[in-house]
């Protein structure tokens, strides 16, 4: 085990494994107090590892594996329910007892992998995969919901309805509360919701303190790094405080815990929130619990304040709390993307900022750095029996010699094959993201792997300006060529850096590609590439709370109306190629238009789409008259595309945005062979072919057609 205490909170690295997905770390609570609790973690290689920490005869804290299971697919979710461990991989859910005995297995007939799932008290299974939410009872599907964009998080809350209500955090910047298969609340927020958790409310009734059921207090974390609060009941919802930290990274995981519940002298009306960021920042916030009187008037203005933080320099993928090491009463356990499991040793009797000096002496005995030149000193220090050590030494030495021989043999075989330039399998998983920072009107490219990075190269087909590079990387070269391409190469200055970030700015109006290469430091060195599309309106970011008051009389309003024989799928493809934050599934509902704001100029852009109603032709008469009408009328007056046009309308206070959209959509539609045109209002007429035949024809178009 490695001990680290560089920040304010002393910590210990207790486990190293392959790369991990989000929310794959859980602590199995123990029914006995002061008993070391088990930890379970899943990784991208399909391993499910359960372990606990024990003290050996030398007083050192050692790792003890309880069970290890391997599955063919990456582990996407881990939960603990009633003392049992449940994991998801692919379309399969499995359950294990504390010692690894299989007790449950369910294969779901979906095309999407299960990314998040929960069990309710009535033994119903709620699971999420991609864009779909399903609820199962006795392995039968009873509820189904498909979101407009991907679902990133799932939480179950009790709103006093029949059964638990699922709360979905969605990529399109909405929190959706469901009742069965129907949407109960649509809550707009300022970013894609990556994690959700519930904070309990205390209610004072006749001098006694109980847990209130209403309203429900939710805490959410967004992709933009915002921590927010929402209050809700079954009738309504109300948005509370929001906190934006100096970190520009996404919030990957949240965990709520009362650090002072076992300290009678320190009990107060507060609870702690642990926040894990994508850039490795760990923060501990404290918030006062709201108090309600008999009339249930709750003070919703309590804002959290930070009491501790730590930086890990790699993405945090899981957080939990438990009695694990035995060094202190509480350990915060954190999993990182590279596969490390780190214990932060907490003492609730001390303030977080004052822990370091008091606790450093308590965690020094966890250091187990073994060196050959200090072996005798270590034996004397730990009071090892000489006979025990002599008995252990030959066996350990033989194991080391066997491992060395195996390494030499495999190295020789590899060098023989490498002379023939045989391709090797990629040895790392690449985690990447490219997102816009509206506050600085620039983009941040983030690349992370599970092993140290040696070199990063970037090529852009459009001109970009480098604003900042990760502190642990040095710029080797950057230049432009005659074709307008931009090149950047950065090399890591340390051997343990696994994360790279690059801040840059590109101008709007030009569409291009960004190609990135990542090379590992560990031999055999391999390289992976990732390609991003730089969109024509890349500096625009979407928002949900749009009102017509945004277009003030001082700003001119420009309107672009596009008509043609295109459908929602065509239009959705055009928007995704030109604008960021476009939902994967575009609806024809006009009640809530899509809206974007330019980070550079502050201008707004809105979009509405409406399908034209179909044409109705009603003919009464015998078959001869019907055939005559079909030949005469439809041959002389064909129903051209203009009579079946759909309408897409864009509004903006920026002429440049409208012009860019018009040029892009026109060029794209020409390539696809679609004709865009304008139409007039609908028409209505009827006439007679014979006295016993009445022909009625009508076409209705959106009233805002120009």
C-alpha cells in the first residue's frame, strides 16, 4: 500500500486495477460496529473484485481478497442492496452474496447496455440504458420511457404516489421525474446532469424530530461543474441554490453522509456532500438541514459551504464512505479512472483543514515500501521473529526468480516478433471529451488513459489559437501549414501523468475536424487516435429556459424560414452537423423551442420545427367517376413538393449566425438532393365532375409561413 498525504487530508492507495467506469465502487455496510467493511469495485476488463483491509501480525494493513469474478464485458454499474452486490455488464444483471456466491441473473432483451439501475422496496427493478428507461416486476417489463437524449443518471424517490418515482438526469439539460411511463416533472437545468442524490429533510412536529416525506430535496451535478438543488412534491417543483466552483470540470459523482452522527458531542443539524470531479478534484461540502414546523414551512435558502478538498490529478469515477482501514472511524473511499482505490482518513472531531498534522502520525504505520537495503531494519522495527523470516525468505526469493525468468522469456519472444512489425493489441482505454467553456468562449480538450502518457499530438483542419496546456506537459512544436492546418505536439514531463487537457479557441463560420493522437509511455508503446468535428457554430451552447423577452427591442430580430420536402430526421442531422448540444431525437412539439447562446457575442438563436398537415382528398361517386378524376385532375394539377412542405424557423439577433445556418443547410440539402423552397398559405376549393360526385381538397400549413 502507498501512503499519500500531500494535501490537507491524509490518504492511502489500497488497490490498483484496470480502468473503471462511473459508479462502479460501493462499500458493503457491516451490521457490527467497528468491523472493517468490504469494498466491491468493477472495471472495464470485466473484473468484479471484493476486498477488505486487515492488519497482519506485524501491525501492517494488508489487502484481503474476498472474491474475484470475471465477465466478458465491461462492468457499467455496481450497487449494494440488502447486503448483496449487484452488477451490470452489457445487457445482463447479476447478483452475489458477500462472499461471492451467485444469487441472481437477468438478461434484458435490449440493444443498449445497462448503465445504471436501482431496486425499489417493492422488489421492482429500475434500469437505464442509453436513451431508454425500463421498470421490471418479476422479470416482466411494466414501464417504458424513451428520452430525447441519452440518460446519464438514475435515482428513486418517494413522492407519496403508488410506488417509487424514478428521477432521470438527461444529456439535454433536463431532470425528468416519471410516474410509471409518464413524465411528471420536466425540470430544466444549466447543464447535462451526470449524477443525482437525495438529502433527507427533518421535520419538527410537537417537539419531536422525524423524517418528513415532503418535499423531496435533490442535489445534482452537471457536466459544466455546477452543483444545484431542487425541491419537489408530486404537484410541483422549485429550483433552489446553485454553486459553481472555480473548477471547470464535470461533476462525476456525489455522495451524502453525516460525519457527525456517531459523535454525540458534535451532533448538529448538518450533513456533508462529497463531490468528485472529472479533473480529479475532491471536495467536501457541508449544508444545514432545513427545519420545518407543524405548518411545514421549510427554509430553502440554506447554501452549502466547503470544508475540505484534495486534488488527485486524474478523473474520479466513484465515491463512498465506510469503516474500512480502522485507522479512523470514517474513511472516504475514492476510485479513479486509472483503477486506483484511495482511502482518505477522516476524523469528525477535527475540522477538515486541521486533519493533516494530527493524523499524519496515525497513518505512518501504513507505509509498506519494501526495499532490499532496509529489510533488516524493517524486521527489527516490526519485531519479526527471525525464524519466521528465514522460513519465508527462500519461498519468496524463488517466486521472484521465477517471475524474472518469465519476464525475460516473454521479452525475447516479443523482440523477435517486433522485428517483423507485427501489430499489437491496444493496451489502454482512452477517455476523451471536447466541451465548450461559455465563461471563457473557448474549448477544452481532455484526454485520459489508465497508464502514463508519453506524447500527445493534435492536428486541426481549421485555424485555432492555443490558450493553455496542462501544467505537466511541455509544447514540443506548434505551427500552421500552407493548407491552413494547425499542428501541436506536447510531451509529458513526468512519468506518472495520465491526463492531458488543452484549452483553445476557434472562430465560427468554418467547419473542420480535430484529430488527436495519444501515445503511452509503458512499452510496448501504442497509440490511439480520436476525431472530433469542429462545427460551424461551435461557440454556441444550448439552454432550456427560453422566453421571448430575450429579444429586446434594442436588438434587431432576424428570421430564417426554410420550407421543403424534408423530414425531422433530415433536419436533426443538419442541426447536429452545425450546432452543438442538439438532442439525438428531435420532436415536432412546438411548445418548447430549442435555444442557443453564443459564448463570444452573447447573441441568441432559437429554432422551431412544425410538420405540415397532410392533404385530404375525399371523392364520392362510382368507380368510373373516381378514375376520371384521378386521370384529369392529378395529371393536370400534380401535387408538387410545395403542397407538402414542412417548416423550420430560426430566429436570432445576430445576422452572422443566420447567414452561417443558411449557407450550411443549403449546401447540405443540395448534396442530399433535397429541394428547399417557400410556399404561400393554404388553399381551399371544391368542384363537380357530375351531379352525383363531390370533390373536396384542402391543405393546411403553419400560420407563421412567410
